[in-house]
């Protein structure tokens, strides 16, 4: 059994996947790298995956499948994984070697102990195109360092510093036990990946190293704002699934106040992003979709709706008229500058 399984979802990724794979190979035999060729038809992605499997047969596993989207590729990785722990690394991203070694050493040390580790958290770095100064997302003021801890020991998460796919390593068995299956042919499912397992996460460990390098800046990238607006229906699908998930489990989740607050606040951020993208699109159709989203939240969970609608972000996203929408967009731009998201 491997210590860590790493899945790399690949779709027409020949231009950058080698850098990603090479950064992970230094983990050696403790690591299983699952390269999922998600129906790539326009380039040599599948050939490159097979090439690395032939060169490193005990480390790299190439999996070829019909196109199903990012979530489908992650599902395939979970099914194929033999490692104790599980990590997703997107094909245009990479990891830093020194931090990688520390991650593996930490996982080795915690494996087989009296307390089971459910989730390891590390920092990630925005490798943003054209910017010399790199934005590091770290959790030093939120999470206890270098020790096992529970939700009760977490402090308040800052806006823009939530636990994303880039920063998290889950216990593989936990992902299977929680029944995680990400939607196919849908973008932005990474939000579900770091959301639905949380009710099953009890023990965490924060390793304060800049492990994951998150490349951002390609024009065709899914987090490019124009691309997100063009795919707004998929963003809304994920947003509604998150509302469904929290509303259905509210009675159980509120027993752990810290965990529920975190999940509620993360949902608030996603709903704010959806709302401002709909506003920025400038179409009457999308403004109507924004109303429908908030109506959907209200119908699913009135208490959650009242809390979110009465907050600063919810209130700002629902200001009336053109002037109100302009204020919403200006507030969003301020957040972009502060938190460095797209």
C-alpha cells in the first residue's frame, strides 16, 4: 500500500502536464501518481501519460477514460487509489520539492498512530501570470500548527483563506466512506470536493509549508472571470448542490458549532461569487437567475437565508437598482485587490 495517492486530471494538457508530473516524481515509492486522461483527443496527453507509466511503472499509473470533466476524473482517481491518503493536483499546477518532502514525512509520522488523521492542510501559492510578488494563502492565525486538532480548536477563518482543493490532503478511506461522487461535465466541482467530506472530518493537522503552486492566468482557464460568466449555469449548479447539502444536514451539523459555522461561511462566499458574476454579466436573464438563486436558498433553509441575506455580503449583493448593482461590483473589486482572487 502506498502512503499517498495523487491524481492528476488531464484534458488536452500536453503543454504543461510534464512539469506537474516531474514535480511529483521526487516523492519516490511512497507515492502513487494516477494520471487520468479524461478523453483528450486534440493532443498527446494520453501518450505522455503512457510514457511516464512505462518509465516509472511502480509509481505512475495511466488511466484512460471517456471525457467526463474534472469531477469525473477525480472520481476515477478515488476509485483507483491504493494510498492511505489522497491528493488532487491539477495538470497545470505543481508542488515545491522541499515542502513535498515535509508533507510525506508528516504523513509517515502520523500514519498508524493512536489517533487517525482525516485531513492534512498546507499553504498554497498563487503563481499568477505576470505578477512577480506571489500571494501565499496560509492559515497561521486560524489553525494550530504542527499538532493534531479538532474543529473546536480552530479560530475564525479570514475571507479568502478557506480550505481549497490546493491546500488539502484527505484520508482516502474517508472520501469513500462519505460517498463523495462529483458531478460529471461540470466545472467548479472542487468546491464540492472540499465541502461534502467535512462532516466526516474530525481530526486535522496543519503543516505550515508552501506546498502547492496554483498557476493562474491562462485566458482559457476555468477561473478566468469571463470564462466563469460563460459557464455560470455550472457555477449555479454547484452552488445549489452545496445549499442542498448543508440544508439537508443542518440539524446534525449544528451540534458542532465551529464546523457548521465554517461550512455556512464557505457557502456564503460561493453564493456571493455566483451573485456578483450574474450582476457583472449585465443581462436581464442573469439578473433573474440571481433572484432565483436567493429564492432557492430561502425555500431550502429559511434560517440560513435570513442569516446570509442579513449579512454584509448578502446585503451588498442584493442592493436594488442599477446603482445598487454598481456598488456590489465595486465592493467585489475591492475584495479582488485584497484577497488576490480572480
